[in-house]
C-alpha cells in the first residue's frame, strides 16, 4: 500500500517502560525453556531420539538432570513420532529410560472430518490446543521429526515453515509448555551448522533455542552442543 493510502488498520504499541521483564522458566535449566520452541538437530543415529527419552523420564519422574537438580514437580509428556513405532521402539526406550509410563501420551493418529490421519501443523494445532486444555499436567510436547508433520506446508519455504511454527510457538507460550522439535541436517557439508538444518532457515529462526547433536571427531563421543540461544 502507498504511504498516502487511507489506513485500514491500527498499530498498537506499548512503551518499554510499561512492560515488566519476566524471568525465563526452565524445564532443563539453561537448555530447554518452558513456553518456547526448542530444536534438536543432527544426522540420524547421533542420540537425538534418546535425548528426548531422557527428557521424558526426567520430566515424568521429577528426577534431577545429570548436570543440575530438577526443581519441577513430575509432569506429563506428549510424544508425536511418525518414524519410531510405539510398541517396538518408543515404549522400550521409555522403559529403559525409567519414564513414568502413566504420564506419557503417545499420539497415534488424528481423527478429522476426512478420516484418520497423522498429526500435522497445517490443520491440527487447534486439536493440540484442545488436548492441552484437557490435560493441564502436560508440560512437554515432543515432535519427532518435525519435517514429517508439516502437512501441506513446504519445508523449504520460509513463509510456510514460519506459518506452521509461529502458531505452535504461541501455543507453547499460552500453556507454558516446552515444545521440543527434532530435525535433521541437510546434505550440504561445505557450510556452517546453523545453515545445515533441514528445510528453510525459518526452522531455526522460529525456535528460541537450538541444540546440535553429533560425534566429536577428537574423542569419539556424541555431544549436545549449543547452536542457537
């Protein structure tokens, strides 16, 4: 629109002096915040999925993290996973991690007016809101891998990725839950880690914190390293 055109909307503003600062609340101190999106990224087989099982166990048991105490009460976790079967992969991993199985909800599918389908961001965020409303003890949502749950949204489109993740971020903020998204690197090897995240840069841009998983070539250990915070 031309700057001289008649306004069809009104911009609302707040002076910074009128906004009270808030302290960030943490699921895992200095690693995974409540009310935000967190991204785990790395090649297959480097421990991303196992880390989500560990997070689920610590959350549901209220047990301490390996590097600090857990000050949160035991809470429930929702897992959306299209790559790992519940019976032979997710449940055995949760058992091995000593998660409280009664506090873990695994999304099997979504019933829509068109039939049964997988959970996708383009259509099912309102359904996720309803699930959170009816289960107030849920404090963590894990979506693994996020690229499989975009629905009709194009993963390489900046606008469409942000269109899917922005409402999800709003949902995290509204309910104060930590939402952990799991993704993979793309095939490029001649660039830095943050530009190797699969899909559009909006995948990294829309999250508050991102962690890179991979093997340290110097000592052979798998490590969780800060990518964005």
